[in-house]
């Protein structure tokens, strides 16, 4: 619930104004939203006219963007080599935007047909291949395992145990629908991937060492994937509909409600000290783990790096298992 938006991947004092403007531009925000985010998150006061002038000076444009088709093809191949293979061309196009690669959607659609025509047809048939923080005034969740932590943090931040309440899953339809979307677009691929490793006897689910090694090799990678999914969702555009929805991008709807006809009274400001306290005493309470300590040592001794994709993670898993069973040579 802490407001750490945006995450530019660098220390604040190393990020200049152009980097910040590019960050919001590639997320697809309007000029007014960019101006408001610059003011809210970075203390930068500029007019729309000045913002447009600087965006033009940075060589950024939304219509008829320049692109290298070979670069786009390589980026798409990287995206679909993994859980991204379950995504349609619109999702892949948005992922390219988040990476700073602007290209017409029709180009993405045609490249996807060229790279993997079978998957394109399967998707068409709706089938799948194997500073200050803030918190809401009230929080409603079902009885999921992780929601106990959310309830504790919410009650701590609000100093009010009644600021959170549980409801049965059927009453929490929006989040249930989102879990279905997450499974379809991401987790089904990972579930099938690990099932295949079990079937191939690469992983022994009864072995504590195997499971700890699996966690060491894949946990950070999967967290990175989940962060990408979160950013993808929070920057996608919700279209107007006849249903009870508000159009706009979720990040803008949440952080800039006044730009969409809402008010700021649904978000409570949280001092940074309380955010750090909750992170240290509620979220990050983990016992020392001798397996993880050993795998860290073996990683350095074997001259390997932490993986950046599923192929590297699987290779590292096999290497560290050999080290654990046969010693480090």
C-alpha cells in the first residue's frame, strides 16, 4: 500500500527531468496527467505548453513514430519467449510501449503472426498454450492467505481495526475477475512450466533441498514478472462502457482522482517512518535460512550471476543442485 510510484530504477538524484518525462510519456499518460505527476511526485511546476515543447525537443511523438522493425521483432521474440506467449497483440504492443518502443499496433500483430502463427490462431479461438505513502480509507478483501498481512497493515496505518473487513469471495467479484485475467495472461504458463519439470523429474517436490533451490533461482525472476504485470495493468487504458466503470488509466485514477471527477478523501497520507516500520515488522519478518545462505555462497563460488530469464534460472537450478549434491569444484 505504500506509494512508491514511480519506480524509475535509479536513485532520485541520478534521474534528470528528461528521464522522468520519458517515463510518463511511454506509460501513455495524457499531457495533463504527465504535468500533474511531475508536480505531485517530483515537485516540478511546468505548464502544458512548456511540457509539449520539451517532449518535442526530446524527440518523443505518438503519431507516426520512428522504429526499427528488426529491433521490434527482436523485442517481441524476447517477450513471447516465456509467459508472454499467452498474450495477445494488444498486450504485447503495450509491453513494447512500457519498454520505450513505439510502433503501430498493426505491425505488432503482423510480426506475432509471423513469429508464432499457431499461437495467434489459438488466441483468436480463446484457447491457451501450456516520499509519503498512502492507503485507502477502507479496505475490503476475501479470506485469502496473504490478505491477513494486508489487514494488519491497513489497521496499523489507519489506527483503526474497523478500516478493514473480510467478505466472501463471490462478493469480491472484481478481484476474482482480475485473478482470472492474471492466470490467463501469466501464471498458467508458469504452472505448466513447473509441472513439466516435475514430470521430467528435474524437480522432486518431496525434497526440501530441491524446493529451496527452486526458490533461490526463480523467486526474484517471478517477482520481476509480477511487477511487470502490475505496471502493465496500472498503465493500460480502461475504456468507457455502459457498466459501472470509470474510464482512464488505473495509476491516474488512483493518484490523480481530481482529474477524473473524484476527490482525494479516499486516500489517507502515511508518514514514511510508518511505512518503514510496517515493512520491517509486518512484511519482512523472515527466519534465517541455511539453504539460501548456502546457495548464495555456491552462486559466487561457481562464478554465476542471478538469472534474468527462465532459461538462465533453469540452468542455475541444475548447477546449484549439482553443487549441493556433489560439492563445489
